[in-house]
């Protein structure tokens, strides 16, 4: 049975795979905390700032693992997770006994269980640890991290996770972190429909959306979706903090799990169909707040011009 060492900047080598909207900021926090980091990503240019800050580059996930004690993955889809961790040039092919793999991607619970079993057979620890908080939470190191896997493995990497997140909760065995993230995405899905519909109502009734947000954002309707993404809707800022196409992937996983559990989730099913309309309009790489654009077309609403940006100074 492997012994897992407590993570610390002076002694723990970290591997990082995936430098997208959130992953780049998360890895940057580890560098700032003093961890030695080896990184790889599909497009090397996306890791340029991390390399300039001292990260080392590796060409393959296997090479990352060979140089690391803890390997973190933050990629797009379950197929990417499978290739990066379980593939012939993947992380597990390069891990030594006692290493730990932390998958921060939102992925399938069954895949998390498969990774845990494969890792355990090699004396390697594995955690499924999807995150919530979007680009803002990633930049500000206050993500919520939902963890599935052995408690002893989590205890070993908790200091490292605390560099990136504010709320770190052990949810249970392998797969439990992913199941918890599905709960998170189910909650957000219907909430985003409500936020977009609320904005449409404000526009059509002649209200000032900025003033509306001042009122409702501090009341019972307050949420990250309203106060952060609703504000972006008002500014007509549809750039991604979290991609529409990734949210559709998450909702698809949740619906498949719901079917397996014999659950009827009509709100989630409706939200996914509305987001499919967003993607059909060519907006799959926009942020989830782009749901407003699809609903504007359905309702034939012409929004007001965004408020002017505040003057510097």
C-alpha cells in the first residue's frame, strides 16, 4: 500500500494538464505559491505566460507525470480525460507509486471510478475534484472544490487545493465529486433560464436593468448567476467565463445519470434544449450568459444599448 506525502511547495512537484479559461489561473496560483510545475496543453501558446513565470514544458501527459508527484488535469470532455489519464501516453503510464492524480474536469462519475481503480492497481492515488466558481473564482482562488476518492489522498493534497479554492469538501468515494458537480450544474441550469428571462422582462417593461439588478441582486433572488452573469448580460459581454458547449456537455452527463437513476428532471431538460439553441446560433464558444441572445430572438426583444463604462479616475 502506497504512502501519500503531504503536499508542500518545497517538496512537491506538480504536473498540470490543461490551460483553458480556468486552468491557466489555477495553475498560476500554484506557481505563485512556490510549487515547481511542469505543464502541457493542446496548444503550447496557451501556456506561454505560465512558462514565462517558471513552469517547465513537457510534450505529453506521460512526461508530465514522470516529473511530478501530484498531477492535476483540467481539460474539456470525458474523452479528453480518458486520453490524458488512461491513454498509452497518458498520466498513469508515467506515474510512480505514491503519486496522486487529481482530475479537476467536470466529467462522468463512472469514468472517475474507472480512473480510481486503474490508479489504485499501480499504487497511485486518484481524486475526482471538479470545481465551481467560473473564471472569477479561478482568478481569485476561491473556487468550490467537490472531492471524490479516499480521504487519505485528499488529506495529502489538501494544502495544494487550498491554493486554488476556498471551499473543499470530501463528498465520498470515487465518483462522488462528479455526482456533486452534477447537482451544481442542475441548480445553475434552471437559474440561468430565470436570469435571462428576468432580463428580458426588465427590457420589455421599460426598466433600467442596472437599477433592477441593484434591487434584486441584494434580495432573495441573489446568486452568482444573477450578480455576475446577469451583470455581464446588461453590459452585453458574452465572452466566456465558462463555455456554452461545456455547459451543454455537463447537462448531458447529468441527464444521462438522471435516466440511470430513474429521475425525471424536466427543468434540466428544458434548459439543455434552450442552450442547444444557443449553440445552433453559432455561440457555443461564448459564455453561458449568451443564453440571453437566444431568448431575445425567441421573444423578438431588442435590448437597450449597454450602459457606458465608468470613467477612469
